[in-house]
C-alpha cells in the first residue's frame, strides 16, 4: 500500500509540480494553500506524511505542524522550503517536523525522503546538517542535561558527510558503519535539536536571520 | 480658472478653516466675494483709529456663527473688489474729516502697508519674476503687483519720515533699511515657493534615479535571464538559469551581498560558487559552518576552492556539486565534492594535472594542505585545509 501524503504550500504552481512528480509513487490524499484548511483536512484525512512549506501567511508551516501535532501526534512532517533562513528551519524542526529539504531537491531524492520520514527516520539535507553543526558548535554551557546539549563526535562525523553532499548510504560506507547506524545517529541529532534547551541554539538562529 | 460671479450673500459667518484670528475677516471676505487679505488689511487700518478695527472685529465675532464651509469662496470679480476698495477709502477719509483720526501719518501708513502687503501676497498675484519675464501674465495681476509695491513703498517712506521726526534720525537711512525689510517681507513668499520647488524637484530627481537604478538592475539581471529562459529548450539549463537568478535576486533584495568588497570567507565562497554555477550550468550546494575573515591565506583558499569547483564542473559529468566550509577554532576546511566519474590520480591527463597542481601550489604557498580523494566511477572530493 502506498504511503498517504498530504501537501501544504501557498505557492500553487509549485504545489502542482510536486503533486505531478509524486503522483505515481504515493497516494496524494489532498493539498492545501493555507494554514487553516491544511490543519482541518489533515485532521480529517490522517495522511502518514505531510510535506509542508515553511513560509506561508498566517503563521506558516510552524502553525500547521503545531496545530496538527496537538491532536494527531502520529502525523509526520517534512519541511520543504525555498527559504534558507536558519531561524525558520530550526523552528520548524523544533515544532516537530522530522526533516527539512530545499525545494531544489531532485524528485527521486524527495520520494526517498518521504519514505524515510514514513519509516520514522529523520531527513537532513546538507543545508540542515550545516545549520545543526553550526548551532551546536562552541563550548558547552553546564546544564542539567549535557547529553542533550552536545553532539557526539560520531554524530558530527555523520553530519559533516551529509553537509558535504553524501547520501546516507555513502556516509555509511565512508564511516564503515551500517545505514541503520547512520539513521540512528541522525534521529538522535534530531531529538537533540528538538529537545535541547541550549541557549546558543536560539541565539545562533537569531544571529543568522538571513543566510 | 473660469471666473464665476459670486452672488452677494449676507450670510455673515466666521470661517473655521484658513483663518488668522477667529475667522471673522475670512467670513466677511467670503460674503463679499473678495480676498480675505484685503478685509484683514481693512481691519488693521481701522485698528489705528482708536482701536475701531478691534471693536468691529469683536462685534462681528459676536454677531456671526461659525460656518464649516467646504472651502473659502473663490473671489474673482475685480470690479467688485475695486468698488469695495473705493468705498472703504471714502469711509476712511470720512472718519478723518470728522476728526476721528488720531494721527494722519499713522492711519495712512498702516493703510498703505497693510493693503500693499495684501496686494503682494494675493495668491493670484503673478510674482515679481513672472510679471517681469512673462508677457502673458494678465494685466490685472501686473496692476495689482504695481499697486502693492507702490503702497508698500509709500507706507515705508511715510513711516520712515514719521520715525525720523520723532527720533531725529536720517530719513534716508531709515527708508533704505525699511525698504530692504519690506522687500524681504514682500518677496519672501515667492523666494520660499521657489526654494520649495527646487527641493521638490530634487527629491523627484532622486526618486527618478532610484527607479532608474532598479530598472537597470532588473534589466541586467532578471530580464536577461527571462529572455535566456524563453530561448532555451533545455529544461536543465532553464532550471539552472532560474536558480542562479533567484539567488542573485535574493542577495540583491535582502542585502546579503556585500556592497563594498567581500570580507568573509563564506561570502567569497558563495560568490565563487555562483560564478561557476552560471559559467558551467551546474548547481552547487553551498553549506557553511562558522566563518572567518578574508586574509592572505584564506584568499588563497577561496581561489583554490574556486579552481576545484571549476574542475568538478568540467570533468565530473555530474548534475550537482557540493561545497562545504567549516571553521572550527583556528582551523579552516573546505570540501569540494562531486559524485561524478572520478579518476585515478596516477593516470591523470596532463591538462588536468596542471589544474590540480595549481590548487596544490596555491595552498602550499600559504602553508595549507590539500587532499584529493577520487575513486573512478564514484566521484571526487578535494579537501583544502588551513591550520595555524
């Protein structure tokens, strides 16, 4: 059974393009151009994966992620954006999105990312990997949960390779580990990104308002 | 403006807008169909006759209501204004004849000065420059101008004579001084209007220049790209053009492109990547972590990275190149990665070897390291590193 996918983007032309690309591999159950319609329809249609644009009027992708997660925590989100604003991307991930890719992504890679998100993994584009490395760089403040506030050196290795443009499979080979282990590392980084209250994260994001 | 006869209306009121004291003079002017300036001048003149002007003003104020008019009536009938002027002059001299003038000099000076000023500040006066230069200015306007200047000069001379008598000063000196003052007062509004026109013209010119600059930029960038896209039938190339144009426009709009020279390595690398993108029609994903200022060593790093990108674009036969910059502490690393056909370092054709050697030479000159990792069929990665 193919994966149920829902699309949210205020840019209709882009939306129809993505829809055409994904139509053969997935069951596109619906699409919305605005935040409110998106939240209502996703609650009713219960897709497995939602592709959501970061920048939209009335609160943007974050409003959709937060609105849906409140009632349907099982719906998974992949943020898709033309914006490279670190602040927005990090905010989307912290709101609950499980991945972020830019709109210039190749159709095959996008399909791959959707399958990965559906399987419960995290999807990091090279750019997101760079953001995370940047945000977690520097000295660690003593905090109640240092484990959450710091990346392990293995996690950094994985992120660096992703930032250099390697796919998970290639990362695994370069580090002599299994793809599953790469996925575990990435999911662990995602969890840290979502839960860490490292104050640098906020400061870093606001510092890089426009990237 | 087409003259329209204003009917006599004894709708005595006070003006709410465009008033000096309480709108009484304005209201009377509206009723009589003359310029408010002349009515004001009449009140000022009467004020010199034992304060009669003030008393009348008060009476009118009590007897009238405040009218919220759309706008003051536009007085146009010169004949009526002249008639009213003659009547007022008669009234004035009548008051003098019955011995009510406190001093002929004061009353006549006040009358000359106030009516002269009113004539010169009449909005329908042509202005001295226009009257002199432009033969088409209406006769009435010219007459009004001459009358105003004459009255003002007469008033000033009378005033000077009176003051001179009282204080035993040189009448000539006073007259010259006061005439200068009078000219300043009379011509002030026109000078101000002229300066206002100049500054309005200047801001309009600045707006025009800005618009021209925006238009020029859009013409050089977006329009050219759109034209190229229209003529291109290769979707890959179209996407490339659009992508490059988008990033360029974004830089321009949000000011991420430095205006006066590049000062950060990340910016310099992004610009180098953008150039390679447009020269070779290959997208380059740039990811940067940390940043550092441009100096002699990092400049060499940027050039070396640019060459590595050109290399990848020319030889890898891929549709995508990755550029990764990481600055950690004093260490700067750049990776240029492609997943193209790769090559065997031992069997590099000589032309290509030259380029890799020049990357190496650049980096070694500034004490940096180069590592080239290439596997045939899998891709190439060039690592550039600067450590202190």
